[in-house]
């Protein structure tokens, strides 16, 4: 018997959430008329609440989910009722979260599955494909071609207003995202500044994107740009960022959430990859080019990345190689 209400739980950063899109779309393919909710960071999950995706984005904060990670938990009635209202719950949880599935079942959920959020070590599978395969394996998703991530009218309008405020509405835009979740993954700020200048020469209007963790990276690019100056879109909501991307012609970024968002929307996207493993983390989309140096030590583990001082995997990537990728994407 098909479930009537399905809850998918995936916490994490913007990129982690976005890479759930193929899995969410596959669940929708399997159950076109079933209610599908996605729980995590609500503003990030909201990006996937589109016609061929989830119905509703829910915030994990205040949901009471944390109680269900405790062994022999005694969740309050409100938590039992919230999670027990679903016929099937799938959680992508950490290896040590053994109690979660048992406690979800105790809340009255008929079908419960808990999967690791990432493929196991040594498994050469993309993070998004791992989630999708997990759901197909328990007959909660159907294989098939994944659609582009749609943009709502409200998101487009918010993006247009943000561009109007920067005097960039209806201009030819090249978006540059010099930050990421770790400075060790960031291409040199001087090269982003040079790239922006080269884009200007080619008739593009470069626009820097600054998320909540990107202030240092953007400040460094602006310092390298000097008197030329560059416009910056600062700390906009994920929905507004999505709307801005919908009006752009080109995107260049590191291994980071905005890069994944641009790729999923079908925007021509050039991703600069240094220590990151493209097998697991490459952006997904029909117009994606990956620029790598091809050095022996890349990709590397997280510990190796943070200990590395030479950054040769990024230092070896030239502005010319990124420009060439932009021309062919």
C-alpha cells in the first residue's frame, strides 16, 4: 500500500541540502500525488519545495527531532504526533545515531529508514547518487532523468529586486562566488579579481556573491580589485540567491553551495576544484565544467586539506584555464 505522507530528513549546509534534489525528485517520480515534506534548515530545504519536488520545507529547529536521537527516549506527545503523522520517514543521519530509527517507529511511523548521509569510505559514488540509490533500494523512489530545479515567480521577483538595488537589472551577468565552507577550497582572491576584470572586457557585468561565511574571501577579492571596485550581493536569503541566479548568464565558484545551486538550475557553471573529490562532490547539471589542476595529491582527505600549506591543487589553476572553461560551458 502506497504511503500518503513521506518525510525526508537531511540536515547540513546549503550544498548538502541541494544535493538531495535528485533523491527528492526520484521520490516524486515514484509517488506523483503523495505528500512529501523535507526537514532540515528550512530556508535551504525551501529551495527544493517546487512542483516536481517536495511539498513543504520544515525546520529541524523546534521540531523535537533531537529528542529522538536519545537511547530510550521519552518524547513528548507533540513530538510523537508530529512524526507519527507520517506513513514513511527517511533520515540521513550520522553513523552513531542508532536510536533514531527505533524512536521514530515508537512514534507510530509505519515505515522508517535511516541511511548514512555520505557514501562509505572507498565507495566511488556521488553524494547525490548515494541518497537517490538508498531511496530506490527501499522502493520509495523511482529511477529516471532528474529535472532542473525550478524557480518560482516569487524567487524571480526577489532576484530582480536585488539586482535593481545594485543597478544590474537586465544586464549581462557573470556571478562570481569566491567563498566556500572552508578557505582551503577557495581559489586565490587575486585570480577571482583578474577574472572579473577579464569578464568586464568581454561585456559581462561581474557580481560577487557573499554568503554568511564568505566575508573574508570577498574582502580579499575586493582588495585585489583595488580602485576598479566590484558590486557585491551580500548575505541574501537562499531564495533570493536562487532568483538572482535565474537572471544570470554565467556562474564561477568553488566547491560550495551556490555552485551546486547554479548547476542544478541549468545555469552555465564553472566549478574550480582543488582538494575536493569530483567523484563525490561535482556539481550536477547539463552545463557544468570542472576546472582542476590534475596534481597527484588531489583529491585529498579533509585532514590532509586542512593541514596543507602549499595549495598546489589550486595555485596551479590559471585564470586562462577558467576563462577557457567559461567559453565552452
